[in-house]
C-alpha cells in the first residue's frame, strides 16, 4: 500500500514537471522530496499504528492425539480419514475379551465380598445377642449377691438374738437356782424342826416348804431347758450363717463368672464389628475393581472427543495399540472452535486492544471478506523461553525477531465456511486511534481480496 501511495505521489510530481508547473531546480526538488517524506511517511506511520495490516496469518484448531487408554488388537475400524464426524461417534473398537473377563472376575469377587459382609453383619447380631444375654446374667448374679448378703445379715441378726436369748436364759437359770436353793433350805429347816419338835412347825408348813422346793426345782429345770433351747437356736443360727456365707460366696463366684462371660461377649462383639469393617472395606475395594474393569471395557471403544475429523489414520484391523503418547492411533482435528492467529511487529501493537474490529481475507476463499474481533494479544513468544539444560545458553542465540501473535475470533453472525487447519490470509486491525487512516487498511484489505484470484498465496 505504501508503494501504491508512493507511485501516485511520483506520478503527480512527474506530471507537475511535465506540465512545467514546477521547474527542475535543486530547491524545488529538495522541497518535493521532503514533502514526500511527510506526505507519505506521516500517514504510513499513523496507518501502521492505528490500523496495522499483516499477511502473517494462520488458522488454528485444537488437535488431539488419539491414544488408547487400554492396549489390545483393533477389532474393527469405523472412522474414515478426513471425513467429518460428530462428538461421540465411534472411531474404532479394541478386542474387549480380556477386559470383559476382568469385569466378570471383579463382579464375582464383589458378590463374594458382599456375601462375606452379610455373614459378618449376622455375626455382629449374634454377638450383640450374646452381650445382651451376658448383661442379663450379670444382673441376675448381682441380684443373687445382694440377696445372699441380705440372708447373711439376717443370719447374723439371728445369732445376735440367739446369744441374747442364751444370756437371758442363763440369767433365768441363776435366778431359778437361787430360788431353788432357798426353797431347799426352807424345806430342810422345816423338816428338821418337825423332827426335833413336832409342835414347833405345822405339817402344813412343811408341806408348803416341800411344794415350794418342788416348784423351784421345776423352775430351775425349765430355766435350764430354756438355756439348752437358746444354745440350740444359736447353733442353728450359726449353721444358717455358714450356709448364707457359702451362698454369698457362690453368688459372688457366679457374678465373677457372669462378668467374665460379659467381657468375652464384649470382645466377641468388638471382633465381629471389626470383621464387618474389614468385610465392608473388601466390598469397597471390589466395587472399585468393578468400576475400573467397567471403565477399561468401555475404553475398548474409542470415541470422537469432539466434532471434527481424523487425519494420519492408518490403523487397520489387527493393529496392536498401546497406551503410549508416542504410539498414537491417529490425529483428531477439533472443528468446534477455529481461531485466527496473526503475527505483527511488536511496535505495531501498541494501540491494539481486545475487542478491536478486524477484517481479514483467507487465501482459500478469494473474493470474500470476513469480520471478527481481537480476542487478545498473546503476551509471550517462544524466543524468550530458555529450556532447562545442562548447557549454558549461548549469547549469540539470544534475540527476538520482534513479533507478537494476536488471537482473533470470527463474528458468528456471518456465514463461515469450514476453514482448513493452517490456512493463511491477510488481517487488518482497526484500533480506536487514527480513524481517518483506517481507510488505507480498508482499501488494502479489499484489494488483497480480489488479488487472490490472480496472485494466489
């Protein structure tokens, strides 16, 4: 475009000289040269900074390397190279037999694990019942110990009462013996008086003395019998205490045994619950194995990751595929999103911002003008990257060609053909600065649109 402007300027100057409107003297010629610099150079500078045009354009699309997740022989190929496909369409099938067998084995293991979990849960129920039974046994043994202690207390009270009875009976015996001795003495006195002097005491008095002595003998005998009975009651109470203490010891032993049974039942319950946890973990592990086996089986069918087509598709039935990036089955071109990337000198992009209007022509479509927007100026270039290496970077290799890439998105309200990957073209960006010189880029881009018919790029 600058050459076109320079040609027009030269033609105008030549015309002025031909028509002798300007004399070919040094001063007019110098003035014309200086004017040419300002007339052409000024708009050219404003043009490149306000509406830059670049022929360094390429269409880009996402590319996916078709690497299988599982290894195996290809059983059937469904996709054809360079034929458009929809997302989810079947590309090829890998022989699923080993993965189906793995899934069947994992499913059987899962079923066995679930049965083991059921048995462990049943064992927990049995253990809980044993714990409840043992707790009831402990309660019964505790009650028996309390009851036996009460019996021992009663027996001790009986012994105490029996000893008190013996003391009372012995006191009665002493009293009865004293009364008996007194009666015997009175009787002896009465008998002796009667023998010495029959008139000194009456026969009635003697008889009464004899009866009193007999009554005292009977009372003494009764008191002695009471002592014997009290002693027998004490012996019986002591025997009852011995039995009660034996029963208490037996009840205590029963309580200890019941507590031991309860501890054993608790231990069995804990062990059964641990068994449930182990069985549950085995079920989870088996479920994970089933999921993995199911996933691997599903991966035997390679599907299209998006709308697009496959290239470098040389895989055939019987081909052995392995899950290695260096051994891809083919390359998939994603046509859902197409980006335009243009390269510009860095100083030309000082006024370019996201959202600026774009006009572009693409080499595969001469005569068509496409519109779009600047998505972003990519703020990086590989020339500034230094990869980690054992070698020190060479200073002579440091430098930049001074270009940055601009990502462009086409407007969706226009008919956009299927753009081939790697297609070139020419792009014009219209910034918010220097709008009067935008016309230069508009003319240039439209000239390029028609020149593609006769000057293919």
